[in-house]
């Protein structure tokens, strides 16, 4: 294997054989910030990236509950990072040691049927969502990134790392799986069921298409308050009022043009399907653990379209342009910042979002 | 009301105050071919059409079971006809007495939000599927057609009435709700679940896009035989073999690009959803009477699109061109032909399709 | 003909046989605000609308030059109005005397092939752009509106007439023919060649899709100043600098995603075609009087799409929602306001827009 | 560089340092089948392919006239081949020595903006149409294929090499640049201007969408005869009759839905633009050497769309499925077959297609 010699300096040299610290999964409910071996190149298309900033995803909490079957004891969690290239395999074309990159949650072989159609999340050539799932992830000092050319993006000038980090997963997820699958158009009325980080991301993305009204529905007042900050015109607390009646009143009895599900339980999916007007669209983003009931006895006549999806990150170049041109405010997702040694505390703050008000927490080498 | 004077002749004159015969619904399980009042113009946009040929739809059997809530005792059944214009209201622009027309199953006000977007099936201005449902239908010697300009099509030269009649409902339904909603493209593998008349219509429509393989799935050998005649490349009897295993083997383990549901029970919808590949589409045509289970715990990651729909008949002009140019063989749907006085027998033959091999039965004035 | 009796009051009663004042074309260069006969209903689908506010379009200046062949001596100019229904034909369904309506520049028969596909501007059933062109127009105290149900929109509550009037032509033209034909998407770089009212309308419409950069190109400093007000990020005076070099520098040598032509002379079309990147789109809005040169020797390899179009007004319902929800600022187009008796002066101010800074001038009954 | 050892046998071993024969360009009008050095791997992503069958493209005749600026004295011509992998670079993932592959006319880096959007023909990462243009081509015993993983396709079982070879350029060009850019839909009337190999390819591709009528226009009776064989319903010799008048008569005065230009001179492009109906599409495939006149003074109101394009080969997987399923008859393009040593004669037969009736000529190692 041909390995470029790193250029010197304190952190990016002398990798091989050394150790690092990482957030390791040890079975349901058990995690530790502990010393492990540093990753090394496996395939010619790999890169090793030093992690400068990473974050915790709601999916990581699912992993810790034991809900993600590919995850095994001893594997490092995490699938989002901004970092610095430390080493590249012989076949890597588009990056050099020392380059700063965004590491995407989705890796892409670039050659399979799905990658050829920009559906990287469905990659059958060894990519897809593998980081912190099928292989070691980004909540570590270093991470091995497979198919590095197709799975990273250069850090643009003038963008804060923590803003850019929101493009590793959450913003393309809300935009692709919620907004684009939902086909949001100017003038639409859009309902977003669930105002957690993914729901807020969908609200941010929907606003790019100038809807006439965005309605956020959640049971937590703090989340609804956040939804207003992110651009919801109307918020409905479905603990306090009937969301279907409220939406029908807001839409002259018609229902919404697009309903985006951003929770992942049967009740919220069924609510989304009940909110949508004839010829409308329901875009599911939520991670579901059990089947839902689809009321085809009502929906079969209504010309509705229901979509599901894993993020593909085909929109990342677009979102990068929107971020650098100031059309997208990514930084406002970041509510709490930690150093790597505070990883366990960061998980705690993020897991207790209801109390702490956490949206996204970041962990950085330099804090 | 201004009524054009009919031009003389035996059947099209002297309408007002006269009687006719019609197939009348008298509550669940009860129908009769009996004498009723002839229809008269109600709105300026109405036409009265003398029915020359009509047919029985699977939906009419549902009506007779009592499953269609808008249907009341005393109403005439039927929503498909080819006929001759007998009388037109003052505001009708595009037809004259004596013109021969196809009466579509969907009436369109032409001005509501949905009609403006060619979604006539969802008309909120008084149209939609109203014939033989909300108002008297076409299984009669005469029928009142509301919004006549937007709800009928001139009979093109050189086309047999019984072929044209297939464009009143069945062919646009299979084409719009199955094939176009399913997004069939050249080279696709398409599974059609259910090989009754609607499934066969979806097969006919799918073939227009040159799929690489059409797979028909049904439990009746006679229907699968018909499916082969209509263009299925492979047929699967799901009473005899596991259709999922068979389809995965045919598609290299991937699943089909498009699955079209043409039955209307939970098991067939769930089968369709199980057959589809990642990034594939499930198009529901079936009339469902109860909820189905949607396995979002498997589908949420698979980028699938599920559609429902009532026919809009926006494709009728296209299908007329295909019919007259010989690209579409509509006549092969017609397996049995009756005169109006044999209406009760025709229903019997159609209802026992499993034994009689009936696909579509026609009833004509001139037989 | 059945005519609804008007409800009384000063202006809407006793129409038949009376006169009114109107802006009449009398051959190239000659117009007069003079007394003519009030219009009366001709077809059952007509309405007579009392004009409350109207405006002058750039096309009206073309008419006065003698450039529009359908226009004849004695015909009333104008195709934009907000008014009050004074009389309706027997077949008009959706409006009553006294209703306030937006009169669209495009009339639609609602039944022809093109109307069925929402392409009302191409109507072959007697509609299209006929007002102030093939029949008398809106620059008058009263106007006859053919196909009234399909050619007018109810005035929504809370919207100023002069803002709404911008939806009669200019805003749907910029949006449909420029922005939607151009396929503007979030993150795009959009160049608009020509910053007159139509170009500004295209800029307003493009902003609805959150482009990363809108570049306005014009030779008049005042228009470029207006372009900034309407949302251009960068303005280029192509009298002062090479617009192609400037755009290539702004886009890293690539060219723009979408170029919108809003002038109507060969040089500006050719400039638009030179600005666009591979796989980009050129949307022509300009009214052209002579052929242009298309450099296929360069463009044949570049995967470009070029569109032309007359406004169809299919987007009017969407724009109405955007107007009432505050997403669209229509009122800022109005720079000068006149009473009907100042019509000649209003034409003069509009024709000398370079000096007067006029964008849109309005003429109202109540001033 | 890591080179897989070839598996033995006469032709695929001991490559390095050896010679081969190839068709070499030596300036305008001069070509020779002569001995040159065998190619060797340059980049890790290269493969060396032994050419089993190749063909001559119309573009190669342009090259020989000196019309293609990138072409230099001493370079091997040709961009289409079916062959056997002889050697692969270290980074090649998806093929091994001995595999049989289709070599596409377009190479794709797989990572640039355009490759990420499947627009491989516009690749800015070193790919695009480079074979036989910017680097040595396929009219040789061996060819170096850059970005081999993204630029070749495995030979499917049961397909003749000469049929498969038609998918290297001609069939995807007609399908993508003509049929898909033209947006052909079931029921459409499609005019193809020019019935040479590319025009015939467009006719083949259009038929996949079940048009109601395909009209071929050419000045050569033999080509029109071929057009009938390939599926044209009507042929027009525009030397003998006015094609515009003929098409208007065939379409009730409307014009065609889609006009495909497959010649590459101003007159044929202008004809295509004159044939198209309002809201229709003109798809240019022709290679143009000079500007054309676009009659915007007529077209600006007609809602037409004009497209250009270089083939991207994103449709190759689809066309492979259609070929193996028997939906596409590729073999009928091949009219003449030669051995490699007859290369000069093959060029002569192809260049005199008017006399020889040649569509595609193939050259094979084994003849």
C-alpha cells in the first residue's frame, strides 16, 4: 500500500502503530471514551482523517439502546465529522494529506447501480451508512473513511466547522428525505410532525422553497418554540389540541400539501397521513421500529404519494453552496459545545434534550 | 332552459316526459332492469346521451354488496358508456345533438383547483366519480351527463364502440393509477399483483413503455393465462409458489422496479410492498375496504414511493390516439356481449368470472 | 340571453345602451381616451366587469408602434385589470354581480387540448391572449371578459388592488416563462438579462427558490439599482464591463445554472446563451421581432435546454397564495398612480421609464 | 504500479514492450493501419483491453476531414469496442483480466460535479469523450481505457458482440440525446430529421415509448427505406415534397410533439424547429459546425423546448436490459463485417454509405 508521508507537525504525523481515544459501544446501554488502536488504511480508496469536530446523532442513542443490529461490542460510534486528512490510499485522487474535509454519514463506492443514480445511501458496493454502524465511526480522534473521494467534501473557505458539520447528516436528511421527497413547492402548506433536530432541519429545508405556511406539530413546548425560531409559521401542541382539526381549519378543510414525518412511531406516521390533502404527499423521515397502519380504505381514492428514504447526500454540494451564500443558517442547530474528554457528559446533555434544550451538541479537539 | 330540438328519427326525439328502462339498485343484493323516467336536463352544462353500449365494472359488484355509501335505493348503476347525444344544455359548447360520444366515468367541473390541475377525479365543483354513484348512471337507455363538455369525448372514426368503451374507465385507470403513478420506464421489471380486468389493463399500459419483464401474480390459472395473452412475460400462481422468492430469483435478489397492486385486499398490498426493490415504486389501484399494514420498520430505509389514486381520465386523449393508431388493443377485453334486455344475465356472467372466463361484458342497444 | 339583474347602486346598474370612456388605438402612434359604447354580453360564458384599476404593459407600447398584427383601428388596448362584476352570462357558474375579480391577461376556453393541460396561453378554443389584442381590452371603464369562469380570480381579502393587479400578467410571466421554464432550484446561480419590469419579475420569482446568487445584467444604472432592490445579489452594467467575463469569474469559469432573457433583441438572447453552463437552461421571456443566431457549433455538446413561452397563468393560484401569505411583495412594482382621466399622461410617464423611473403605472377609477 | 499477471494464452500475455497494429490519423485525409507500440497502464484506474470488435463512427469521418481540433497526427482513432481485459491498474475494483467488456465512448472520472449527476459526457475530471480524440482510441488491437470501472460494462451472456457494440455510442446517443431529451411519450407524433445511423437509432429509441406515429425525413430513398425497417410509420423525401406541409397535413395542422434533428446542418435544425407544435420539443443530436438561425420572432410565443447534448451513457444499463430481454434489436444496424486487416476497405465502404447501403460496419479480430 502506498501511503503519502504526512507533512510533519504535532498531530498528523507518525500514525501507524499508535493509539487514540474513541467512544466505544460495549453492548446495550454501555459506552466508554477509551484508548483504542488508531485506524490504518485497509483499501487503496481509504483515507484516514483526524477528527476536529464531531457530533452525536439521535441514531446514536438508538444504537446505545441496542436497536441497530449491525452494531457490535467494541465498535466506535459516530457518522459525522469535520477533520483533517492524515493519510490517503494509493487510489485516492481528490485529496491530499493536510486537506480539511467534511466526512459524510454516507460512503459511496461510486460504481454500483445505485451510486450511478446518485442513490449513495443504497450503495451495494460496500458503501451506504457504514460509519459507526458496520465499521468504526467518527466519535474518535481518527477515523478511516472508505471510498474517500466519493464520501468527503472539501471544507469551503469562511465556514465554521460546527456549521459545516450539520451537513454531514442532519441537513441533507431533512432536505432530501423530507423536503425533496415531499416535493415542496412555492406556496405550499407544509406540516412537519416532530420538531426535534430532524424536524427542524426539514423546516429549514422547506423554507428554501417559499411555502405559504409551515405548521410544526409536537408535544413539547420547548421544541415548538425552537420550531418558531427555525421558521414555522404556526405551531400545534398535539397534547393540547386536536392537530387534525387544527390543520383542517388552517387549510379551509382541505389538508396540507405536504406532510413530513420526523418522529418514527406509528402514531405520528398515521397523523401525517391524516393531515394530507388529496393529491398531496407524505414524506417519512422517521426511523421506525415497528409496522404502521396505512388507512388505504380512506386513502385509495385520494391520489396521495408516500415516500421513505435514507439520506443519499446527493444534495450536499447544493447545501454547501447555500451555506456559503448565506441562504442556510446551519450554526443555529448547535446549542452545546464540548471537548473530546467531555464525551460522556455530552451524551448525557443530548439524551436529556427535553430538559437541556439541546438540539445538536458538538465535540471538538480544540476545546 | 334552452333545449336543442332533436333532429327527428325514432330514438332521439320527443324525450321529455317519456320513460325508459334501466338497471336500478334496490339495496344490498337487489337490482332490476325496470321502467323508470327518462332523465332531463338539470343544469345548462348537462347533456342527455342515449346509451348505445355500456358495460359492468367490478365496482358495480361492490355497489350491489352495499359497500358504496353514496349509493341509495332507486338509483341507476353504471359509469361507462358510448352513446349518441340526444339533448344539450344551453351552455354546452362542444357537442351537438346526434354526435356520438364516449361518456367517461369521471365528470369534471373544469374550474375547481383540482380540475385546473387535470385531477378531475378529485373535482370539488360537483364532478368526480358521480355517475352511478351520487347520481343516476349509464346502465340505462338514456343518461344525464353533467359538465358534458369536460366529461365526454367524440367517437373517433374507425373505432368499434366496444373497444372505445374500454376507455371509459378500465384503460385510463390501469394506465394512470398503475403505470404512470408507478413511473414505469423502458427496461423496468414490473410486477402486477392481480390479473383481473384492472390488472390486465395495467399490463397493457405497462407494455407501452417497453419494460424488460412483466410479472403477473394471481391465484387463478385462467387469469394468469389471460395475463400471458395481454403481455405478461412471467406468471406466478401464488397459491402454488412463494411469489417473493420467485421474484427475487427473477431479479437477482433485487426486487422489481415497479409493483402494481390490482386487487384491493391487505395481503396483496403487503405483497406488492414486499416485492419492490430499493428506490422502487408501489402503485395501488385496488379498491380497499380496510386498513393495511405498512412495514415501515423495513421500508423506512429503502427509498420507496407508494401511490394511491382514483382515475382522473387526463390520459384519455392519449389513449384515444393510441387506440386509433393501433398501439393499444382494447377490444380483447370484451369476452361476452349482450342486449339490454339480458342485463341480469350479463351481471351473472360477469360476477362468476372465475367460471365463465369473463373479462369485460358489454351490453348494447343493437344486439 | 339570461342576464342577472344588477343589485342597484351608482355604478353597476343600467348598463345596457350606455357609453363609457376607453383608451382606443387608432393606428400606429395614435391613441385617445374617448367615449365609446359600453360592452355587452356576447356569449353565455362572458362577464362584463367594471374596471376599478388597470395598468399599462410594455406590450401595449409595442401595439402603439404598430407591431402587433391582430390589433386594428378602433380597438381598446389593455389586458390587465382588477374590477367588479357588472353582468354575467347564463353559463357563468362561479361569480355573481358585485363580486370583485382579477381579470387575467389570458382567457381560457377550458376544454381544448391545451386548456386541458393547463396551457391556457395556447388555447385553441377562442381564448389565449385576446384582451386588448383580438378583442377590446381593459383600459376602459368596462370590459367584456370571455370564458369568465376560467379567466378571472376572486379578489382575496386583505390584498390591495394595485398589488393584485401585478398578478394579471407580469408576475406569472416572470414566474412561469422565466423561473419555472428555467427550472431554478435552491443553490443555483441565476442570470437575468434585462432589468425592466419583466426582468424584475423574474428576479422576484427566482428568489422564491433560494438561489445562491442572482446576477442582473442591464445597460441602465437605474434599472440595475431597481434590480438590487428586488433581490439581485450582483449587478453588471454591460455598457461598462464584459458580462461574459464577469459571469465566468463569478462562477469559477463554469457559467450560470439558469439564464433568463427579458429584453427581446438578438444580442440579449445570444448573451444569455453564452452565459449558461453545461447542462444549464436558457429561458426566453423577451418578445422578439426578428430571428436570432443560435451557436449550435458551440452548444451542441453542452447539454443545454432553451425554452420559450407565452404566459399560461396556471401559476396564478400559487402566486395568490404567496401574495396573501406575504412571501411575494407585488406592490413594490407600482411607482406611479393615476386616475382614468390621466391616461394619456400615464402612457407618457411609462414610455419614458428611463427618465421617470417608472416600473408599473396604475390607473384607478377612484383617484 | 501493481499489474495483475495475465492468465496465459496467446493474446493476452506478455504485453509490455510489445507492438500492435492500429488505425492511426496522420493529418487531414491521411490514415494508416500500421504498427505502433502497445498501450501500457498510466494511472491506477486504467485498464488495458484487447479489442475483439470495433466499428467506425460518423464522427471518425469528421476527424479525418480535420474537423476535430483535439486530434493530432499519430493518434489512434475510434471510441467504440467490445473486448477482453488484458491488464488492470491497482485501483480498478470491478473487473479482472480475462473479463469481457463493452468499452463506452464516454469515460467518467466518477467524482466531478457532472459525474455525480450522471452527466459523464461533461466530465471535468479527465473523462468525457477522450478515446480517439484526446487520447488513443479503440481502432487497434489494444486500447488503454481510463477510469475503467466507470467506463466499461460487463458483456452479458447470450448477446452477440456486434449487437452489444451498438451500445458503445450510437444507441445511447439516439436514446438519451434524441428520445429522452425530446421527452417522447406514448401517443406522441415524433419526426426524425435525418435517417442515417443516428436517426435510425433515434427511431429505435422512440419506439420504446409507443408513439402513435414516427415520421422520418431524409433526401435519400435508401435511408428512408431503412427508416421504414427501423419503425418509421411515414417517410418523407424532402427532395420531393415540402416536409412542413406534409407534416402539418399528417397532424391536423398542429405539428409534431417531438422533432429530433439527426443531421447537423442549419437547414435541418431549422426544419425541425418549424415542424414542432406549440408546447413541443426539439432535440438536437446533430454535430454542428456553424451557427443556425432560430426564429424566435415566431417561436417566442409557442412554449417550445430545444435541447442539445453529448451522450452521457447514463442509459447504458437500461439499454443492456432491453437488449438482453429482446426489446431492442441492435444487430440490424450492422450491414458489413470486416477483419482488422481490412480496415482501410471498411472505411471506404462506410464513407460511401450512399452507394454501399452501409449503416454500421464492424471490424473483428476473429474474421
